[in-house]
C-alpha cells in the first residue's frame, strides 16, 4: 500500500493538531495555576513590604501611644470611674445647653492597659447646642469619643432636635506597686 504525499501531509497536520490540542489541555491548567501563584507571590511581597514599613515606624507608633496615654486620666484600681464620667458628660451637656434625658452606662471593658466605659444617652436641644456639645467633646482629646449619634426633629417644635448618642470614655488605671522591702529587716 502506497501513501500519497497528500495523505502523508494530512496525516502530519492531523498529528500536529492532536498533539497541539493535547498539549494545550495539559499545559493550560498548569499555566493558570502558575499565574495564580505569581499573583499570590506578588500580593505576599506587597504585604511583606507593607509590614516592613509598619515595623520601621514602630518608634513613631510607640511615641504616639505614649502621647495618647499621657492624655488619658489615671484612676486608682478600686476607684469607681463611671460616676465621674457621667458627671463630666452631664456638665458638658449643661454648659452646651443640651438636655440629657436618659443616661445608661455599660460595664467597664479592659483593653490591655486602657479601660473604656460606654454611656448611652438620650438628648434633646437645638442644633447649636448639639454642635457646641460635640465640639467640646472633640476638644477634650482622647478621653471622650462619640461613636454613635442619631438626630431627628422633635415633633411639634420646629427648632428642637432629639436623638441619642453613645459616648466611649477612655482612661487608665494606676499600677499596683508591691512593696518588696519589709518593715523589719531582721526577719527573713
């Protein structure tokens, strides 16, 4: 049996097409996986560089933390701080002509060396009183922070507003120092 050059050419073309198709089916998933790995490596490299930049700024962060801690009031371990914080918020509201209708303090939360108490308040007053109150809270620095605020018009009175807010109050506690010396040095 004799194969013509035309049939031999078609056979070679068929073999090349089949081998190319099989190679594509075998190589394409591996190329996609390789592209994903390269993208993942690129993302990891960016995250590594970002982490290195953050680590290099450690002293700056420590300075800012110390400055922040310096702004916080310090209370003794056994002091009940919530009453003082309520009084501070009430005085600030009264000075701003904002009426606090209800105050509900939550339990103290420890965030490492910093402590926090959230106080939910219901209020009513004018827009000017609200702005003055918020400005006064903001001017106190790191001690007080408004995290949640609602405002709505009071029904029947055009100039009056009412709503609620949550004030987060931050402070620190004094460390308990233990006296390692004894009063009588002769007793071990």
